[in-house]
C-alpha cells in the first residue's frame, strides 16, 4: 500500500466532507462494531495505515495490543473486522462456519480476473463454490490423485537440486533460495494443471504472465475509494491488457492439452491426467453450460498461483531458520540419514512419512511464518454478532494468523523457533485452534495436502544434499519481512551451500 501515499494531497481536496454528512446514518441505526482507531470522514483509517510506513500486518499487530482480539478498521468504503483470537476464530469459522463462509464483494479489476468470482477461493458461499471446490478436491487434490504425480515431483526435485548445485558452482557456493524454490514448485504445478511437461522457456514465460497478473491485482486506492476510479483509467487499461495476455497465452496451452486428449500420443511428455481435464465438461450447480474460455483460464490460473508463492515462501523461511539454528538442521539431517540409510539413495515421499522431526520442523515453520499474515477474507451470509459486536454482511472479516500463532497465552515463548513443541503429543487439539496457516473450516485452503507434501519433500531433499550456511559467512539472519504476493524475507535469502559427503 506504500504506493498510495502519493495521493494524500489529491484526496484531501477531492473528497469533500459533505459526502460524509450526506451518507452518515442516523445515530439510532448505527452499528455496534468492534473497537478501533478513530478515522477521518469518508477515508476512515486509510491514511493512517499508509502513513504508518509499516507492513499492514505489523500495523494490525500494534492495534491488537491496544484494542484487543477483535477490532475494526475503516478503509474508505471498506469495513474490516479483524479477528486474532483462537476462540473467536473457532466460534466464527467452525461453530458457525456456514454463516461466515462467504466472500465480500470484489473490486472491478478482481471481478474481471476472477470471471465474476468464478474461482474456488473467490466464489460466494453457494452452488458455484460447492461445484468448483468439489471438483478440485475430489478430482485433483485427493491423496490418491496426488500420488499419481509422484514421478513429476521426483523429476522436478532432481532438477531443483541440480540447479542449486550448478548455481553454487558458478557463484563460490552461493545460491538464491526463493527464486529456485518457487520455480521448482511452479514447474510441478504447470505439469499437474496442463498434463504435460514443458520446456523451461515456456514455463518461464507462463511464470512471467502469472506474476503480471498478481502485480495487477495489488490493491489500489480506488479499490477503497471508488469515487476516484476516473483518475485510474490508465491503470484499468493496463489491467485489461494483462488480462488479454493471460487469456491468450494460457488458452493456447489449454487447447494443446485438448488436442492430446483427442489424439493420444501427440505430446511426448503427456501425463495420463491433469486438472484442466476435469474442467472441460464440468457441471456447475444451477448452470446448463460448461466453463467458458475465460473461465477455464481463470481456474487454471488459480491453481498455479495458489500453490507457487506460498510454498516457495515457506521454503525460504524454513532454510533461514535452519541456518539460524544449526542444531535443528543437524537433527533433521540425522533423521533423514536414519530413515534413508547411509547410502546415496535420494529421500522420497515414502521416507518423508516416517520423519516425525521433519514434520515438527514444518509445523513450527508454518506457525512462525505462515505464508500470508491474514487468511483470505471472509464475509457473513447474513447480519450477525460476534463477541457482542455487530458483523454486517458488507464487512470484510479478516483472520490475523500471526495474532493467533504468536499468542503467548497459547504458545510458550512464541518468538522462539522450536520444533520440539510439536513432538510427543496432540500438538494442536481437536476443539481449539492454535495455528491455521491454511485457514480453517469450510473455506480452508483446498491445496493444504499438496502444499505440505511439497514443503516436506523440498526441505528434506535440500538438507540431505547440502549443508546450509549464512551468507556472508558468519552473518546473522535477518528475519524481518515484507509483503509481496506473500510475506517474504525483507532481504531475499542468499545462502552458502556445501555438498554433503
């Protein structure tokens, strides 16, 4: 949101106080919202957030200390109600899950890129969402389906390790972690989505297109103050150009897969199954037609974007913690060797299932560094109350993950990276929520199983093959973050790697 700062002065003159006076509700009809910082007429707390100079999640963390575990921020025409308490989250998303299971309205740009909320993550709670989610989970992300792509993951991991080794050889042992990790994941997802392994140039081009989409969807000030939309006509035109590029490029790949299905053998590296296969004739509740060209592109894009940066980011933070905690790295290496044996055999997914310490490391990683600081926004299907406060249907209900996973009342010494807290017992419980990096309840991330498979396997292969050390040698790890598509390390991680003997 830092880019919004250039509009302060403009806003001060463009938005007259009279708008506030004309739209103000009578006192008797005002909602009893959770507490929050006082704001300005019309713009609410928008300027305060931007002028703070902090990442949004750090600003929210500061407000939580003042206003408590449920608070309100007014961002122009948007009202954000932020939850950061495990009991409140449990009540809202589990006990009353159906009521809190919808999504708020989208801004015009997001409406275009989501085909009017025709995605698993963006759809309002109802028949479209049920149809899309059922298809993705049952026909693509089930345990049995994921196992069918084991060979794809193995080949991608081999390529990933080779790329790290080559980069280290050319750079005196130094490698970029995030760049290599996210590309390896993206390569896997491309094959799973379209059903054939592509050359590196095509994968890189698709990655560039997807990055343009994510950049285009970054919040703008007119998302919060639609009255200013006429001043953003150039940005709107650019967004439509990006959308056209996205549709044109990805639909060519979709047609390529369709030709393979109609003429088996036309693609040398085709898989027997892919996500797009499930979409061609997909039946949606309440609709007679199958997905359109634009909808096919949108659903494939969701599949690619949903699992790439989140997994790559988790791996970057994980390696950073292993460098900062060499004893944990050594314990993990010893477990890998104990399970795999002191041979040259590569650790595989069956081995990973026998590694409780690796599982504990990943859980602690996701507690300490959830890929996004807030879950995807929720909305209620009808006006309700929570903790004695009103929750209107047009409010954005946000779950502040860090407020839950860093709560000292729940986690002893929460700032410490300590995998042992997940060893030897029920680490999360059935009736409470102590961490929820993938959300929880009806709108939990459908790619949860796939993401954890990738993170476990990547960290295991990386630690088996290399010893990871700080760069520059002897330097301390900087764990400050910044918001991009996910929360990444402020200083992108470079590390020194040494081949294990």
